[in-house]
C-alpha cells in the first residue's frame, strides 16, 4: 500500500492487477490500498474470492466504497467499468481462430490503461 500512497502524493496515476493468489490466502487489504489506486483491474474469479461474494454485482458493491475505478475482466463476456459515475459493460472482442489466451488479461490492461491515460 505504501508505494501506491507515495505514487499518488507524487501526482502519478496508479493501477493494480492483483493476479490470482495461488496460496489462496487473499490477504490483500483492499480497504486501505484501493483508495490510492486509480484503476483496479481484477477478473471475475479474483474479485469474487477477494470479497467473499459469489456474484459480480455483490463483489463490486463491496469494493465500490474503497475503489476509484474498477475494470472487471469478464473473459469471453467482455468487461465492465464501474466507478461513482458510471457502470457500463463492453462486449468482448471475438476472434474465432485464436490460439492461446495466455497474456490476454495483461494485453487488455495495457490497452485499457493507454486509452485511460489519453483521456485524463
């Protein structure tokens, strides 16, 4: 959390993609950290286990008081952007001949953040 707080004090834009916790401890203190994160980029599995909720809406509601902008990655179902002002879903880009989804989330993050920074 300290690095995010320092970055915000320095005027930087921050983003966070936790990655799945292979140890299943999920000891991330989102209530303390997320206020310093401009864009939080979890996927469905991560947000549900992090919040202990079994659906996306409930998980988002639990995080919204602490988060600035949440971009929920929904895999083959696209994505959803939620903040205090908007709640929108985006259809997925589909390509029937894809070979390997490894890196798809990171590629999504990079593209989203590029556009996010352009409109700031």
